[in-house]
């Protein structure tokens, strides 16, 4: 009798309805979690990055924002052949696939040519050393200006006719002129006779000394 009542209650529509509702709730929760995770991780949503090199910063930023990608300036450089404010380098590079919410880091072209410090070269280095150091940082050099002094020793640096000092800031676009020695400093002129009579007197003195030596 108890068993009959148990199976009768088990077969009641209310029991099966509750069980079915529970199953549906569990399935709905699983589906909801799956969609949430898919949306959160942007699974399968990749975007091919455009090549931003040479683009204006504002235009590049707007283009990336439309695709849900951020942009950040991390450095600046200088290339006089490219427009000021354009993008020189991007990371990641154009053509790579990235997910949304990724940030692209860029280096932009400076609005003005950089100004560099004049290093400690004056009266402290040879022409060869000074030339190598200045060209290494990007300066352009004109033909050197020679002055009396130790050969190829640097006595000064000029820019647009103005003498520079250590630590001066100079635009990298401004050419420099090194002032170097021509090797004449310290050379003593050969002794010369003022006239023929001086030379004759010296010869007579020489002969008299020699005659006196012979008589003795």
C-alpha cells in the first residue's frame, strides 16, 4: 500500500513539473554563463590592425576607437622627411590580429626638431674624435675652420657664426663648424741675416779667429 502510494505520488504531474523546471533552470544558467564568458573573453573576435605608419595621430586614434582598440603615445622621435605629429612606429605592428580592448603603443614624430647638448669637446679632443661624437648623435658638420694651434686639436665649435660652449642647446638641423689647429703653433722661424754686411762681418770674425789659432 505504501509502495502504491509512493509510485502514485511520483507519477503526479506536479513532481515532474518541478523536476522539469529545475532542469530548465540549470540549462539556462549554463547557457547564460557560456555566453557571458564568450562575451567577456571576446572569444573568436579578432581584428587585423591597420598600418598606422605615417598617419596623423588624431586620424589613427579615431580609426582604432571604431574597432574598440585603444592607443597610447609612449615615445617621440624625429624624421624631417615625415610630417610633424605623424606616427613613426607602432606596437603591435600593422597586419597582426588582436582582440578588442587591446592597446596599440606608438612613437610619434616630434613637432619640432630636437635640440641637443654640445658635449665637452672644446680643448679636450682631436678633430677625429669630435667629428665622430657629433655625427653619432645626428649633427651635420661643415668643413672645419683652421687656426694657429696644435694640428687637428679642437679649439672651438661654431654655429651660424656664433661660438658655442659646453652644454649649449643646438637644433639638430643646424650645421656645426669645428675650429681646429693647423699645426703651426710652436714652430720657430729660422734665423735670418738682416743684410749682407751682417753676414760679411760674421765671416770676417770667423777668419780672424782661425788666423789667430794658426799663429799660435
